[in-house]
């Protein structure tokens, strides 16, 4: 059976749908809120509760024979800065609760952990194309949480005398843009917020400056990356953790692209210094050689295709159906 935590999030909902499309029947969900009606029929069972609740996690593993975990539940980067201790409890302790239950299993559990480029901190030159082992010195709570979990997952996965049934795999995601939902609490939210506002004929005030640049990708590519990594032979994977991206536009480039479709769209700026400082220390471009060579990573959507063929048509359709 498959367990997905953070079920109601934008990635969780999309992953449930994709796994269902691939013929997966025994999908179990966990979220702190009741499951969305749109994905409820796709689940064999769902649990409502807190990832910090050890008794609930034990109940889930006791009642179900779980062989795959997709751990998506987390407090995101911007929100984590305002509630650092709760962020640690959810992002780290919740992760450890899952590993502790897996340790008691006799069969192997394949475990996917959603990480982030927030684990990086570049002091000066953002134009360096970095590898997974460079600049891993996060300056934000979310990045600290994610990097720690990566290290712990990799540690247990490699030391069979401690936990001989854990197959730990992780992706450090770039900013992810979805056509169907708006994220809440992420530092990269400016990109999807710009697009959704433009489609609704609303202007937008951006909280980072025009030249701000980090890697992005669209949700379908993120979901396919998870599927491809999890379906890859363990023998081919030379790492436990990979980072990926599809394109890396500045805010100004996103604005210019939106102006092609929505000439009346106007963008202004009211820079939030904390969010700006996070964007400034994250990389602009990733060296993806490891992901390309080990499991064939290749995004379907580059910048133009993402906007022209997926995001704008899908978001227009989304809001027209809401009306």
C-alpha cells in the first residue's frame, strides 16, 4: 500500500491523481484537514490528524501493510520563519515518526521525501551552476529542517545494521507552479501569484525585486520526476538526494511573458526584505547531471511551453469553470 502525507496540498493532490491514473489502487492519505472531495474517491482509506501524533502514525502502520511512503507534509519556507519551533516539530519530528515506524517493519519500504533548494545558501555569485554537494549551509528554518531530514534519511538508508529496510529517495524541488491551486507560505509564491492575478485581470504587487531569479518548474514535471525516481532501479541511483529544475526566469521575464497574453497586466513592487534575502541566497541555476544520468530526468515544459501551453490555458479554464 502507498501512504501519502500532506494529502491536501497542491503536490499531494496532483500525486494522488497521477498514481491513480497509473493504476495504483491502494492509496492511503494523511492530512490535518478532511480530504478534498476531488481526490477522496481515489483513496482506499484516509486519516485526519497531525504528523506529530506518534500514536496516529503507529495506527496507520499497524492497520496497513505500507510499502511506499510519499512524505509531503511540511510547513513551507516563509511560514516556517515565523513559527520556527513548530516548523521543526512538523518538518523534522513528523519525519522521524515515520522512520521510527518503518524501523519496526520486516519488509522494505521505499520512501520519497520532498526537499527543497532552500537547503542552499550562496553568499555572492548566484550565476554559478551548482551541484547537490555545493553550498549546503541553509540560512532559513525550512532549509535547515529539509537538509537535516535528507541527512538522516540517507544515513539510515546506508547503514543496514540500523535500518535494513529503508530505501530513501529525495528531490530538492525548485519553485513549483501549479495551474489548479495557489500555494500558501512559500517564498517562491510570487510566480504563481503573478500568473493567477494576470489571468483574473488583476494587477499584482510583488514582494521581491525585478531581477530576482530562482529555478522553477511546473507541477506536472514535478510529479513525473517523483514517479520516475521512485520507479528507477536502486542499483542505478548513485545518490539518495537529487535537485531538479526546468527554467529560471527573473521576475521581469515572467512579467514580460504575461504581458504578451495580458497587455493590461501591471506589476508593482513592495519588497519584503526577509523574503528577498531568502531568494537572494538561493541558486539561480542547478547542475542536473546526476539526475539526468542516473534516472533520465528531463522536464517536458521549458519556460515558453510552460506558460503558453500549460499554465495560461489551464488557469484560464480553471477560472472560467469557477464562474
